[in-house]
C-alpha cells in the first residue's frame, strides 16, 4: 500500500510539474472571444499541458500586469504608450510588440433604425454630443443614446482618436465594460448607437452602418475609416510557453483562428 501511495504521489507531482499556466491580461476586444479560441486551438495542437488564465479587463490593465509580472502576455487593442513602456522598463521588463490581427470599429444602431449610412462628420458630431436627435440625420425623431467603452479600454481611446478628433465624449454617454455589452444595449434601445469590433458587429438585434458609403467588412479594411491593428505584448525574454503560444498565433493555423473568429488576418 505504501508503495502504491508513493507511486501515486509521484504521478501527481509529475503532472503538476508538466502543467504550466500562461496568464494573459488586458483588452476585452481580444480577451473575450479571440484569445480564448486561440488558446483552445493551441492546446488541441499538442499543448494540453498549458493552462490559460485570461483576464479581459481593458488594454490599460495589460502593461501594469506585465511590469509587475502578474501576466506573461499583455493584450491590447491599441499601441503601447511611451509612459507605459517606460514604466515597464523601471520594473526591469522590456516589452516587445506583436501585431496579431486587423480589426474594424463598426458603428452600430438598433436593427429597426432606418439609418444605414453615416458620414465621418456625422459620426464625430454624434459621439461628441453635437447631434442629439435622430431627426437631424434622417432617422426617426427621438433622442440619441450613446454607448461607449469604459475608460480602461484601449478601444475607448482609439475611438476618440479615429472618430472624434481627440475630443471628449458627452457626459450623457453610457460606458460599458465590453463589446458584447454595447451590442446588447443597442439591441434593446431603438435610439441607441455605439461602436464594437468587427467580430461583434453581427450580434442579433443590431446592424452596422456604412461610413461614407463603405461597408464594414473585411474586404474593405484598407478603405474603411475606422480600421486598426490589435497587439500582444511580451517581455523580451518570455517563458517557453509564452513564446510557443505567440508562434502559434502568428502561424497559418493561428491566423485561420483569427479569421474564423471575425477578425482580419495580419498575414
């Protein structure tokens, strides 16, 4: 009996030693849908010993986690800021950037809205609060309810830069934790408008409008007004598991997952 117990203990310790945890923190755009799918396919490709912990709480959270070594990979829907890179350096962490996919920020309205096209100028005026009623842009009369991401989101800042000329959101805008929440609220509100990543633009109850006549679909990525890249960040000396996962993400197999999840391949 003692021999059997010893053998069992040895087997458990061996399994624990061979099981590695890979922690990723940051962007909801990446962490809510794409990265879990990539993780699943990575494990299925012969890496079942790697366990994933994914915290999708906004791009802003990626860099403190890398600096403090509570994450091996940071997820971000925007490029790292100079001050974030510097902060990591003060902690002895020198980060490397990997563009992993293209994305589009799609303007969404309720599926029953008569509005199907907006100009870039109209979008800017809506999201800065200058246009307040749908009747001003050919819609059904009624107040416009604006849904945005919260301030920890990289998408929140990207949208300010891409669509709003760096200006502030109106105080009446409603801040949501993620793409799915914005889509759900717009689906429930006939006067709602928001923005989501391309992978979320086909959520039931909403529709994505054209911008300056250009439809937000992958083939229009080069001419769509609100296109962007998304990134993963790692220390310059990553763990073996982190490097293996990054290699998979950038491989043809990983890029197939990118495409099937609703994002646009980087290569």
